[in-house]
C-alpha cells in the first residue's frame, strides 16, 4: 500500500430506492433506508478511498463495522455517505463514517476498519 495518512476522505451519494429499504431486506413494512444498506455504502465509500493507494496485487477487505443507525431516510431521499481515515497501522486502516440527509441531519455514524491484503488470498 502506498503511503496513506489520516484525514483523507471521500463522499458518496445515494438516492434511496426500494431495493435499499429495510422492507427489501426482510423487515416487512419498513420502507426506509435499511441498516444493511448503510453498512454496504459505508464500506463502499471507505474502500474507494483505499483504491487509489493499493499496489498492484493488493485489495482491501472489511474487518470491523460499528455503527449507530439513528434516523430514517425514506424512498426518494438523498443520503450522503462520508468516510475519512482516522488511523493507519501496517495493513489496517480505520475510518470514521457518517450518513447524512440533504439537510445535514446525521442518520448514522460509526467506525469501520479495512485490511489491505494480497488479492491472491481471496481469488477463487
């Protein structure tokens, strides 16, 4: 992995569609952004940060996710996911992540860790 320092950040926007709702993920009748979708997008935005720092033959895998889902986003709402690097220790990278509504209301926040590994470890 190329030199990565704390403070590097990235954002990713998502318009909530039916496939991202809790209802679609098995929580029948709950038509708001589901917690699994939040985790997915927090991992996605964090892995995008790492993508430009990886050496050939490297990839990253999620190892820890710890979030609090504290507010709803309905179908059609725009949600902005933000991630920034808080620490780098050898092949482990820690992130602070948020999901915010267009008006800035925090919908979820937490931490995520990714490990940089050799791609051959996860190739079929």
